[in-house]
C-alpha cells in the first residue's frame, strides 16, 4: 500500500517539476527587462525631460490649485533617483496684477514627486509635496469661513461639493489627486474679520494625507502660538464639506501642556447649529492657561485644574451637554448643562450639577467672570466685562461641601449671573448638626460694585465649631442660631475687615463659657481695682440662654446689650470690639437672675479693656446706688 501511495505523489509532482523551471526562467526574463527599462529611463530621463518643462508644469499646477499666480525665482533642481522629483526655491503665490496683486503666501522651498511616464508623454502630474518654510496668510470672514473665494481648483471644489445621504459628492471635473503634503517650519497668519483679531502661528510642522479631493483627509499639525506648542490631529471623511463651513463628520484633537481636548462627531467651522458628538477637555493648570491667553480672574489661583467629558448636541438656539462629567480640582460632578444663545441677548449657561464632595470656593472662583485686576481704566471707560456678556443659572447639589474652614453636608445651592449681578445661594444644607442657608450677592460692574453676604444658621453646635476652628478665649459653647448680614462697597476680592458693614444676631440655648468663674470674678472685683480675666478663669459660667446683637462698621463691632442669663446670675455686655487688633472696650455687669436674690448677689458693674483673649477687668463703683446711699 505504501508503494502505491508514493507512485501517485510522483505522478502529481512530475508535471510540476517540468513546467516550474520554465516559469522561473520566464519570470526572470520579465524582471530583468523591467529593471533594464527602469534603469534606462532613469539614465535617459535627464536628456529626455527638460527642467523648464517640469518647472512650467508645477507652476501651472500651483496656479490651478490656488487660482493665484505662482512666481518662481530660484533655479529648479531635478532628481531622478530613486524617484523623479523636482525642487523649487523662492516661490511667491499672489493674485494676478490686474486683480489686485494680493499675496497669498510664499514658500522658501517646494519639492514634489512627478510621474516620469507622464512627463515623457508631454504631461505633468505631481504628488508627495514637501514645503519648507512656507508663509501663508488667510482671512476668516464675518460668517466664520476661510476665504477660499478666488477661482482655484480648491475653491471651486469647496463651492461645488454637495451632501447626499450623508456622503460627500463632488463632480468628476472638480476632482483631482493630491497625495501627501509635508510642511516644515512654516508660518500661518489668520485674520479674523468678525472678532477683529489676528492670530500668528509659528514653527508650523504638518503631515497631511489627502489622496483625492473627494476622499478622506487626515492631518497632524504642530504649531507655536504665544510661545506654547500646540498639536492638532484632524481627520474627516468629508473635508470639503468641513472647509465649506457645512456639517461634516470630523475627529479633532488638541494637545498642549496647557490644554488637551478631543471632539468626534458632526460639526461646522462656521456654526454650532447642527453640532453633535462627544467632547472631552482637560486643563491641568487653569491659572497658567489664563496667563497664556492674556486673561486674568482675581482669586482664580485656588482653581488649579478642570476637566469635562460630555455628549454634546445643538438644541434650539444653543448647545446641550448630556451625560456631563465635570471636575474642578478634586471635586467631581455629573449632570446636564445648556448653553443658550439668542440674537440680541446675552448667552446663558444653565443646568444642574451633582457633586459627591466639593470645595465651594474654587467653584465660586470659576464663576467669578470679570476683567483682570488693573483693568479698572477700561471698566470706567465703559468697556463691558464678562458679567455683562454672559448669564448663568446653575443648580448645585453635594453630599459634602467645604467652604473655607466650614464643612457642609446635603447641600443644595445655585449660581445666578444676570444683568451684571451675580448671586450665589445655599438654599439648604446641614451644618454642625443644624441647618444653614446663605446668600452671596455681587453687584454691578463685574463685582467691582461690592457685594453682600447673608447667612442664617439654626440649631448648630457652636462648641464643635469653636473646636474645629481652634478658637481661643472664653467663648460660648452651646447649640445656637445665628443671623449675619454683611455688605461691602468694594470689590469682593479687595475687601478688608475695615470695609465691611452689617449686623449680627446670635442666640443659644443652655451652654457654658469656659474661662469665666462668676464667684472668682466677684472675689477679684472686691479686692482689686483691676485684674486680668485669667485671674477669674478657674471655672465656667453656665447659662440657660444667650442673646447677642452687634453692628459692624469701620473695622469694629459694636455690641448691644448682650445678655447671658444663668440659673443664678446674669452677665450683660455692651461696647466696641476692634477685631483687626482684637481690642476691647466693653461695659458689663453681673447681677442676680432672680431679683429676689439681689441682696445675696448684688449688682457688679465693670469695664473690660485690653485685648482678646486675656483682657483686663476693672470694677466700676456704684455711686449713689449702694445700699448705704439709700
């Protein structure tokens, strides 16, 4: 059986072995002929193709593409190995003189591969372009479009492209091959007529792959603007629609040390009316980005980093950010945001954000939109600031929130900016076992008109708060309530303690004031004309109720008849506290809570002076009101 199997394999292999050498010989002959023709063409090409012919061809190609006239001053250089290639120097592209002689740009050196077969047939076709130090000037018109209006092939293709069933369609007579384009050390100047600004991009390096006008494009561009390197990755299956300012599928990424952003979806360079897709952005250093952009927001240094990720789509007269994930410093939130734009009205940002935990101060700084400090001359000259250009209505919630040294929980808040005013409200929150509401209002002229703070605390543990804040001195430790109303005529970020005016009302239930021993206070007062408070600090003053009111102005607090009622004695205080220097000038008294015990605990008036937390107490004689006088 084994022998018969070998015979069958030999019958199959036998014919192959007879024709294989013949095929190999024929293939070798064709390969040698092709190689000979290739070498012959390269050797003969310099004698068959003139430099002037190729130069004229690339001049015509540049003029055809741009619609401008290409002027080449340098002598061209032809290379034929390993591929035919022409290099041109000192190229200027401008309008014909009869049309205005407008300069589109200049190129120090341009190289391009060309087809040797086409050149031998009297035609020229180029691909694989390499531009060295091109200098290009473009204009962005009032509609947000790049001015491609001249009569070149690119402009005609952009104007003639159409969209059918979501695909880009271009007439055959407008289509053309492009290939790869490489840019080295270029310069781009874009004049934006709508914003009256000019943008300069230096050290431009680009790799562009665009096989045909009707095909997809992918490009990587690196440029330097204001001393910072930016990298842009752009890809689109509908590039002509994109350049025409119409809706097109795009994928764009921006990368730099200051900002990283990515968008994928449908967009237009001229309008946001049909935007849809996904966007991500990350700013690792917000103050550095503002410095680079020439902007400044006072107090923004607390907002170190920011990032967002969201689905984005056009909605009516604005944009909607669905499935939004927002991070500010270490705080992260999810929610929905809307950007509304209507003709004749300020843009408006609205929506809801839910935080697990957050720091309210950097969030407020993020909304403190105004001109940089030092621009007061511009404000006084009538130049409008961002608060006059943007309205905000955002609802916030957080399980935990920090505002300076205070900690809140279950917070419901809102930020409203409208009509040149900004308001921040905490409508509900849990604070030290009680509840807190707050209202912060910044008035006209981008916060320069001053602000107002209203704070209301109910049934909070002020003993825990004093311990948390590490406050020193004899302070009331109790569960109590507080109403605070402060205002300042100065800008919020420049307001000092001396600039604040307002009122305070503080009342509590039972509690203690450590460091005040009523019995020791009477003993010291009976034997000394004055003594430090620490001399009567051996115990604590227990009270059933405390009620205190004060007015703030010019760096001082004026206390009005603070009454601290204990079971047996009542302490009253009134006077002035200079809180910038901790100075005290108070008149006080200690008397029996029950008038029936006045003989046992007679009235003890005294004066408190010096500085906190250890002032000096001086008893005041009762002239005319002593029992002997009666």
